C-alpha cells in the first residue's frame, strides 16, 4: 500500500511563500479596486466597498496561488500515483490548518489596521473565507490533476505516465 510521506520542511517553506504571496496580491487587489472606485478615507474592511468587491475574487486568487506553490512543492518528486495523491491531500490539510492558525493570529488576535473581530472574520466574511479555505485544501490535488492532464513534468508517477 502506498504511504503518504509529506515533506514537512518543503511544506512549511512553500506555505510561507504562498501565504505571503497571496496576502500581498489580495491587498494589492483591494487597493487597486479602491483606487478605481475612488474610495477615500480609512474604514473597517467590512464597510469598505472596494474590499467587499475584492472579496468575491479572493477564492480564485487563492486557488491559483496555492496551486502554483503546490507545483513548487511537487517539483522533482516521483512516486506512484496513489502515493502522490495521498501526499497532495496531506499537503492540503497541512496548509489548511496552518492558514487557519496564521489567519486567526494575524487577523484576529493581533490588532492592526486590517484585523477583525472573531465574529467579523468568521461570520462577516461568510462565505468567502470558507471558500478560500476550500481553495487552500484542494489546491494540491487540483494541481496534480491539472499537471497530469496537461502532461507537465514537475512531479512524475512511477506508473501511468508523467505529471
């Protein structure tokens, strides 16, 4: 039976890079929409029309960024298809738990200009925050499926073709 062997060091550094990248891109998207909409003045995120509009794009942004970093994670790895699939699920779960922890600490516990109360973060951003978490969870298996379908060579299966 194929074993999932998550490479924790690789999982951590790809998580950090993906999290920083998606955070910067999400803030840039919100600021760009704010400029385009001529939104002025500081206001809480859930009252800012530019942020509320950008929220609708964040699940897709997260899916694309996390899939790209799944590609970085799987670059050069080889294994049978079942082992890579299991590893992709383990990676998605690891990234999801890490993202939930970092989100809670960085956007709820630590007070900053973009922090929210627990209610605003988990209820006020419904359904977008949960769709983002689904995107983080599913990005590694989605990457492997896309890579296999397109014949990319970032990770390879020992049997059944290449990914």
